[in-house]
C-alpha cells in the first residue's frame, strides 16, 4: 500500500529531492508514528500524514503529524530548543525544560523517529477578574517536565517557571504582576509566540511558538489591545485539560489555584 505522506515544497527545498523521494517511497518514513501535534499514534499507510521540519541555526529535525492536525511545513525554532531536546533524547529519561520543548523532535537524520517529548498545549480565553475581562493564555504540558540533568518521573514545570519570575496563584481575585522581559507576540491579529528574555541580555527567544499562527476571537484581541498585556496561567499536566467553553476553563483554573497547581504572570503585548 503506498504511503499517504505529504512533503510540502518548503520541506522538500530544505531536505532535497532525493530525501523527499525516499520519504514518499516509504524507504525512510516510518509506518507508524506519534503525531507531533496531538501525540496520538498515526500510520503513514492508513491515513494522510504530514512531514514537519524543525530548523534551528545549525540543526534540522524531522517529525510527523496527522494531516488533520498540521500541514506539512517548515518551523523555525531556536538552536537551543533543538539541542536541548536532542540532549534530552540522548539522556533517555531526561525531559526538556519548558523553553526546550518543540514538539517531538529528533536528531537531524531525516526519516528517523525520536522518543516522544512533552508539548506545551496553549488555550486562549477571556478571564473575568474584579469585574473586568482580561485576555489570557493557559499553558499545560502534555507530560511531566523534569529539571534538566535529572531522571525519573518528577514534574518540575511549575518550579522552573517560578524561577523565571512567575508567581503561585491561590485564587483569581486580582491580576498577576507584570513579568518584564517576557511578552506575547501578536501579528495581524493572530497569536504567534510567547517570548522570553535571551541569554546574556540578547534578543528575546520563543519559549512557546505556534506551529502556525493561531486565531483568537475579536473579543480577545480587543481586550488585549485595551490592556496591552496578556495574562499567562500555567499548570502541570492533568490540571486543566481541554475545556470547550470559557466558563469551564475558568472553573478548571479556580480548581487548579485552590489545589496549589497554578502560576501566573502578566506579559506585555508585542505586535498588533
């Protein structure tokens, strides 16, 4: 049965015609894989599959996704993100830091499949605090995130963020304080990334970056423009879940806060 694999022109230009043809023929593509977006199993021989190429300054990494989750595309990330993920893979049990979590990358050998890595899931919504609506992003990883250099099943996601300046939240009665140096990047009304300070005072780098620009509601954009900042809430895996409505999202946030499983910060708005 032929492989139902999609290699976009952009991906082909990066990996070359020879490697693209090897993927399409099935010579170097896996039969089964874990989707780099939703993390559930996929099969190149049974369902349409996209090739997703992550590119850093020096390293290129190939991954696979359900075509319904992501189109075939090239995603540019920082070299630190890619190298951090590669180090985590080589260390077997070590998971990446939150700022080293591009979805499921692997060493730069096109067609090989790497062990699954944690992905930062991001949900946007309007949160009512002190009688006023605020634009918010809720971040929850899909797996526990351990401190670099450690092994085991511990989850250091919140401690790592607290070290970056995020503060624990016990109730959503007041807006969190501003975390300077961090920002939320909007461009042409779409959400592109959450930026963190660069090393040694360098340019900001992406802590989280959308596979493709995410649509937000007009109400969310209006609130963001009014406040010129976005509230970012973060919780460990399993604390929030995917909530289909904003009232259910708020209920989940309130529960996480009451259980001591929520940190937050107000991030200035970058872009328009």
